[in-house]
C-alpha cells in the first residue's frame, strides 16, 4: 500500500513536470498534431474506393448508397482542408463543379446520365493527379466494386441518406 501511494505521487509529479508535453509550446503541439493528420494520400485511397463503389450502387438502383458514397468520398478529404489547405481548394472545385453532374444524375436516379458523367469524370481525376506531379496514379474503372461487403442492389432513394 505504501509502495502504491509512493508510485501514485511520483506519477502525479511526473505528469506535472518533465514527462508530460505541458512544457511544449501550444504551437509546437499543434504542429505535432498537424504532422500526423492525413494529407492527400490516405483519404485518396478512400476517394478511390468510394468512387468505384458508387458506380455499382447506381447501377444496382441503390441510389441512397450511391449518394452516400459520393458524400463521404468528399468528406473523407476534410483533413486535407487543414493539412494541405491550398491543394484542397482544387479538390473543392473538383467536387463542387466538375463532379456536380454526377451528383445531379444520382439525385435524378438517372443511370444513363450517371454513367456518361461518371465516365468522363475519370479523366478529371487523372488530370488533377498529373497536375500535382502524380501522373503515374491513373484511375481506371473496375469491373467489380472495390468493396464487396455490402449489397449494391438494395432498392433506395438518394434522399434516404441521413443528414
Ligand atoms: C485536387 C486534385 C485531385 C483530384 C481532383 C483527385 N485526386 Fe486522387 N490524388 C491526388 C493526389 C495529390 C494524390 C497523391 C497523394 C499524395 O501522395 O499526397 C492522389 C492519389 C490518388 C489515389 C492513390 C491513393 C493511394 O495512395 O493508394 C487514388 C486511388 C486516387 N487518387 C483516386 C482519385 C479519384 C477516383 C479521383 C476522382 C473521383 C481523384 N483521385 C481526384 C489528387 C487528386
């Protein structure tokens, strides 16, 4: 018991002094946190998968799943708005403008329009890769979804996605 108490008080002191990051300036703590947050590469993996999955959701008439994939394809990029603020603006423009016809086709549950817009978007994904020095990352459309753990044919409406 005595030992335990001593240990607790040492641990308490330690956390108030040397071992805790309390001595670091707030700025350097922020810099540390920022340095471990995702930039582009990590969320782009998610963008890639959600983009592929979206196609099969739309094709299967699971329009809520297609809308959901699109929504979180965009949201997955959120950390980059902080870690790569300037480059993130190009993503914003891409999603809000270039990708908008795909989102409109999802809302209209129009697979023909969706497929046309979706296919032409792939060139824009790759144009951004090239412009940022990643021309070797060339998106190609998969024959099957990137993830097979969900049913792409559940009938649903785009508005079924909770806010
Ligand atoms: C704003 C520019 C931009 C747009 C638009 C963009 N990407 Fe990317 N993407 C990047 C960059 C930059 C990388 C390389 C990541 C890095 O190293 O920081 C990348 C990497 C990737 C990767 C490789 C991820 C990995 O590490 O395995 C995939 C897959 C990908 N993008 C898919 C897409 C798809 C699909 C689209 C279109 C729906 C798209 N990207 C649109 C900039 C973009």
